[in-house]
C-alpha cells in the first residue's frame, strides 16, 4: 500500500474497535448486566454519532479511482464478491446460529426473518446491504457525470439528509431509502475528500490537536449541554459527524507516520476489519453466554474486556488460518474473476 493511504487501515482499526465495543455494550445492557445506564447511553451515542459514517466515508474514498480504472461492470462484480457474497453467507450463518441458540440470547429469531435478508437485513449486516446500495447508486450517477460534480452531489444529498421541506419521499419507511438518505452523503464526502486530499495535510500534530479539541467540545455540547442523542438527526449531528471523521482521519494519518510497532497493530485491525465485522457478534455473544451460564460471572468490566478482546482477536486468528491454509470463499467470492476469465475466452 502506498504511504499516503497507510492511514486508512489505522482509521478502519479505530472504527472497528468502536463497532465491537458498541455491540458488546449493547448486548450486556440488553442482557441485564449491571452497566450504569447514563454511562451506557452516553458512550453509545458518542460512538454511533460517527463510527458508521466513518466507514461509509472510507469506502467512498476509493470509489472513483476504482470506477475509472475498472469501469462500472468490473466494479460492481468486485463488490458482489466482497460485499454481497459475505452479506448472504454470514447473514444465513449467524441467523441460523441465533435461531438454534435463541434460548440463550437476548432476542428471539426465526428462519423467516433470517431468509428475509434480501429486503430486510438483520443485525450488523445492514451496513453491507446499505454499502452495496451506495456503490450501485454511485456507479449509476458517475456513468453520466464526472468527478467535478461531486461537490454538488454532496450538497444535494446533504439537503436530502436535512430534508428542510419535510418531503414525504425522503421520510420513506423502506429500509434502503432511509439508509441512502442518512449515509450516502458520507460516501460522497469520501469521494470528494479523495479528489482533493493532496491539498489537505491532516497528519500534522497541531491538526490532530485542533481537531481532537473540536471533537471533544462538540461531543460535549451535543450530548451534555443540549442533551441530544445520535438519533436526533439534523445540522448539528451532521457537523459533529464530519468533524469526528476528520479527527479520525487526522489521528490515523499521524499514527501512520510513526514507527512504533505497538501502534502498527492498529493498522492490522483495519486490515482484518471485514473479518471482525462479520464474526464479532457471534463471538461477543458467545463470550457473554459462556461467562454467565458456565462461570456465573456478571462483572461488567470482565464482560467488556473479554467481549471486546475476543470479538477483535478471534476473527483475526480465523483470518490468519484462512490465509495460511488457503481456505477459500469464507470472506469473499471469485465471481468477478470467473466473469473476467469467461469474457477473455469469448473474445
């Protein structure tokens, strides 16, 4: 990877730690583990104010160069491999396990819910569903416009997100309409950032400090002063999310410039972020079930530590085994490769 994009793995690493913590904490709260509600609500809202927008932003960063280099067909085929395939496989796998262990988990699941994944994504997999939709929509748009229109598209989708006219279409209850409304602007923010990032130097220590201070002050104002939650959509949340993303970008850029081996492990978490994302709910829930039902442990801090640690590390071990023994088709499919070979034979 080129040095100028090394920081992306650091950003993904930071983001995936927040994802795992957020889901572990939610699982503990729903299971009745003694977690102070004020602490839980505050930490949950801070994380959810920016961590998923961050992943849409990072995905958008590489869209346009991929679109130009591969073209629309190859691009979409590659996303079927890396997004649609793991979405289908792991939705069924996790859903099936949840149905089988429904007596031990926080919620009840049935097979009709599991196999409704084509129109109603479950659990953490909503992100993959929404992300693929962003790639489809972006590909369709950029087949007719060029990169110079990105800033105007961003403004348009900010308007759609804010919906000042309260248009009925933008308040649609259909899952994918809402997710495009709420997250596509961050995808476009990533596209725009990548187009101008040569002019932006965020890896300076001073920039990290300024953006970090802004991040803390805005989070304090949003959550403490005005007592808002991440569900309070509007201009303040949008600005907070943008500043939070830029802070993570700046921090990640700064971290990637350091030679510390300990710090570099964060980038490895980013490298394995898809594996962690796909597996962490099963592993975190399993850790909670074992601690409660076998060891009778209800300590919040033990649950948080073991839940987050196992949710992050076990998928990395699985990823290592998959790579070492060349076990294929667990995290992605070869559809785009086969499509390429088929076209070459027909030429």
